[in-house]
C-alpha cells in the first residue's frame, strides 16, 4: 500500500506539472503577442522567465516517472526535485535575464544568482549521489538497539564451576577443595566454551577487527581461521569488546546472541543459546560447559548460525532496488526486480523459469494487476522462492502479494503483510502442497525428549510432509525444556468430523504458570 507521504508527493508533482505547463504556455503566448506587435523590449525577459517553468516541468516529470520506477524514498524524490528547480531558476534568471540587461549596472545581482546556482547545483549532485549510493548489491541492517556489548567468558564461571561440582559429585566447602577438583585448572576454558563457537564463526566470516588480531599476535587474518579458537580467546583474556568486532555484524549479534526474553519465544526468531543447547548440549549428556571443543559441533553450530543470519537479513535487510526489469513472458508483463541479501544472476534466471511454469490457477491473483514487483531473497538452498508484489494507488484496494516457493503459491496476502518466503513454516507448507497426502506415518504426539512415550494414547497419524515441521517444533521445545526449569509443554491435536488425521496440532508451553510459547502445526492445507 502506498504511504501517505508517497501519495502527497505524487499529488504535489502532478499539480506542479500542470502549473508549469500553464506558466510555460502563458510565456509562449506572450512571446507570440510581442513579436506580432513588434514590441521587442520585453522579449529577453520573457525568454528568461520561460526557461524556469520549462526546466521545472522536466524535473517534475522525471521525478514522477523515475521515482515510480526506482521507488526512491519520498524525501530523496521531493528534495531532489525542489533543489534542481532552484538550481535552474537561479542559473536561468542570472544568465539569460540579469546578464544582458543589468551586468553593467549591478554586478552584485549577477554574482548573487550565480553563487546560489552553484550551491543548489552541488546540493542536487550530492543528493543524487546519496540516492545512488543506497543501491548497493546488499544492504546491511543497521545496529541500533545496542544491547550487545561483547563477549565475556568470565561471566559463565559460576555456571561452569557448579557443573564441574555436579560432574564430580562434589560439594566443596572451601576454595582449596574446589580448586582441587579434577578439571578445575581448565575452568576458564569451560566457562568460555559456549562463546567460542560464535567467535569461530565470526573469525571465519572476517567479522573481527585489526585490534582483535593484533592482541592475538596474528598478522594475517587468514591465519586465524586455522588457529584454535579457544587459544585465541585465551589471548584476549576471555573478554572481547565491540571494538574487536566489525560494526556491520553487531546488529545480528544484538538480535541473535543477546537473550531478549528467554521466557517468551517462538518458531520465527532464533537465539544462539537455544541453538547451542540443541546442537551441542543435547548430544552429550546435557553438559553445557565442561566438555571439549569439537570441530563436529562447530560444523553443526555454523549451519545454525548461517540460517539465523540469513533469517536476520530477510527480516531486517533492506529491499535493494536493482533498477532492472524482468520479462514474465507468459503474462506479458515486466517485473521490477528487488533483492534482499546476496542474489546471484543464475538464481534470478531460475526464479523466472519457475514463474513461467506456474499454472493458470496459481496466476489468477495477478492477472488483473499492472505494476508488479518481484522480490527475490538470498536463498537457503537450491530451491526458488519469490514474492510478487502488485501495488495499487486506491483507497478501496491497496494491492496484493503472492508468495511462490518451489513452483507453488504458498501465500496470498495484503501488501503490508508479506514476509520472507524462506520461513520454516512456509517451506514446510510448500512441501505439503506438493506431497502425497496418502503417505502417512504413526508418530508420537509428545516427543520422547519431553517425556512422551510410545503408548497408543500418545501416538498419532500424520502425513509424511507434516512430520518435518513437527520435528522442528519438537527440537525447539526440547532445547528450551533443558534451558527453562519447570517448562510444561502441551500438544493438542484438533480433528475434523470423523477424520483420522488432525487438521492441525496446537502446541503451547508454560513456565511459572504463564504462557511462553504457542504454535499451530498445520496438517491439512486448503
């Protein structure tokens, strides 16, 4: 839906164009009258005045047309139009009118208009460059919440010591007894272990600054990728500040690494500590700290962090206008291309080929639309996914967004309600729409990790395509069950009339008597 600012800007430009044409027409009519009367005294002045509405008309028209094409911000479009018109006014009035008539009598007036013209000319060039610089191939989200302040391995010492005592079955009554425990000499490494996996990912992706490498005694950042991350963290005395990390990744760390509210979570937003519990803790006797750093665990964590980072880009990344048009041959329309994240040319071609293969029923929602944008997000795998956005400047109808994933339409919504097609739920919905509903399995309702068994009362028939998303929800809840003491999880299958397979499964979790999680696992898709 067009914003109020966009509608007012369009109205301003249209009114300006009409007034410019009227002013130019009046000047031309005046020129004709004076020429026919052989009265040449005011001819130069009229030419000087005429150039102003002519250039203003061209500026307004290009701002309106080009602005619709590129969808610059309203401020950029309005500011550039006003400054350009001021530039042409001062330049035209100064050169064409002031120069021939008054240069000998009042040089100050001429230089006054020329100085203004130069100022407005430089300003318009700067604003144009500002608009151009925003059209990067990737637009990174900005860091603004400032919750993330760095890594501090020492903050985990109490938890690591408590776990070490538990493992050794000890209850030390003095500092000396505690220090005599097997493994205490490595307590700093144990406390730092959950951080090291995140640090290794940052190093491998070149997100650390020269300050970090200098303190680590490393001259070439590439060498750090082959070093032991625990040893690098030790050289930092288990403390890393935000100045050791490049600013472009701080927003992601703020969103992903910092626990915003452990007692309120969902399937959409990932947290590092949850992924650590799921990928590392759950695979070895629920040990959080007192374990060895593992390259296999690092690979598992890298995969989860990569997914979380891509979700972050999809959620907060800027839609970059490529100023390109793609031809949708079967519909005979041109699509304005927008991208989010890194999108390669081959992938764009594959997405267009996917659209060509859509059947008539899936294209029905777009057949009556004229101006259609195609938004392509950085992919998580080799499947194709796009959002088609058709905007209408109408009070009654704002437009429609259609999400297409792997050749099927998975969502149709309003212009302001669309999300990335790469959400976990949307991907499983695409699998559901393409799968055979007759392929069913007999699975537990409550997973074993949450105390469920294989008794008939805890078993349920589910289509094969629905099991994947249920497993995803199960693993998430199992991870939080280890993190939150006393977490109570309830699964409620909802059936239709005489149905063997539920229409959906409602899942909720409570902690300390309040609801902290809810999710609907759709089984039957309409």
